[in-house]
C-alpha cells in the first residue's frame, strides 16, 4: 500500500492552480516534476549549485538538496526537501517551494536546477 504525502499533494495542486491563474509554465513544470516517484525526483548537491548558479540568483530544486560541497555564492535555494547537512550549510538561504510561491507568484527570475 502506497502512502501519499499530503503536503506534497497540496503543493502540487497549488502549483497547478498558480500556473493556470498566472499563466506561468514554470509552476506547471515544477508540479509535474514533483508528481514523479521519489526515486525519479532530482537530488542536487551544494557543489553543483555553487558551480552553475549565479551570485544573487533564485534557484528552485523540485526534489532534494544534499549537503555535499560548499555554496560560496549568495544564492536563495527553494526545494521540496533538504538533507540535515544542506539545511545547516544553507542556513537562511534555504526556503520551501511554498514560501517561494508566496514571495514570487509571477515566477520571474527563477532558475530550475537538477
């Protein structure tokens, strides 16, 4: 029997609604990525974020952020989940996708990583 994460289901519904209301394909893309089984969702290490993200950028990871590496740039990272080490290293720069959706409902200036 498969257990469904209620928080994840609510987030996907909210993202789809936002995509339709604001006509932003970014949120639809994030919702479809989060609908995948957990084994197929993205997992991104901090070193990869540091390598590809630009300073001052907002990055969204539709999956999990892992703590391998160091983030030397000032980057805001939004993800569905974080490892304990990644959360500790990112400190105040780590937010949830729900928080990002409230801060920037238009979805402009956000880069998908994975």
